[in-house]
C-alpha cells in the first residue's frame, strides 16, 4: 500500500489571535493540511518562514510592521517555491491585483473562509490559482477597460512553437508527452520551456499557467 503524502506545512499570519485560532481549527481538521507556525505581523511571518520553511503561507493583508502584501513580496524573493495565499476581509480590486503581482496564488475572503480556504490551499499546492467570483469579475473588467481605453494588450513575445509548448505545459503535460505530441525531443521541449521562462520573466509552471490564461491559451 503506497505511503500517504506528507501533509502540506502551513504558516499562518494574522494580527488577530482569535482569527488565527479559528483558521487553524479549519486547517488542522484536514488530514492533508497542518499549521506549523503562526505570526501576528508581516515581519514575523518572514522570520517564521525562514525558520520553518513551510510549503504554504497564508497571509492577512492588514498587519503591523509589514503588510501581508509586503511580506508576500519578500517571501516570493527569498523562498520562490513556497506558495502564498492572501486571506482578507477586503473585497478590494486593488488589493487583489497587488496580491497577484507580488506572487500570491490565490485570494480568499475571511467571510467565506470556512467554505473556500481548504480548497484554496489544495488548489494552490496543485499549482493552480484560486480566485473568488468577485476577483474573476475584476479580471474581466480590467481586460475590458484596457480595450475600451485603447490601451494595447501585451505584444506577442513568443514564437508559434513556444506558444504551442506553453499551452501544453499549462494543460499539465510532461516534457515527454509534449515531445511525443509535437514529434520533437524532450531536450528540445526543455530548451523551449527555459526560453519561455526567460522571455516572459517568469519562474515556474504556475506562472506559465497564469500567463497562458491571461493571453487566452487555456481556460481558467
């Protein structure tokens, strides 16, 4: 019988002890999730991440010393493989877009944390994004505003072959599967993938998938 995967190790940062206690009860009640560290401000969150090296950080936005967004930016820099979720009371488009820009994989509202947070954690650890319905609407409005105001959408930065490979990577295919589909070598696939990351200024498959969604290669 295969050995069960180790639970996702979580850092939880919020400046309200009661909120942390409630969220911890939700998370620790799941067999695949475990809170290994807590922090009550953004600076302590960074320190705890350095000490415990969690798989996932869940950060409130409005915290002392460093905000959750500032902490997320620092955590993305020092531990780029760690996933980040923003948990907040603010249904606010500006905060939402800032959260994406600093490396968060998802944005969860505290008002529905009991419903959404566990799935957000699991989606994030699968390399997927988690967006609540209002955030999806904000993305659509932002796109339509760009068109209406005549602001150019990003110029196509990649070749046709790179676009093919990007789409297949974002759909979850392995390098070998992509090589078989396109009748090229796995080494060539890896070279194209490295070129994509460099050209687009991205760092991993999750960010490639976000980009593929943004430019319409795959559906979210």
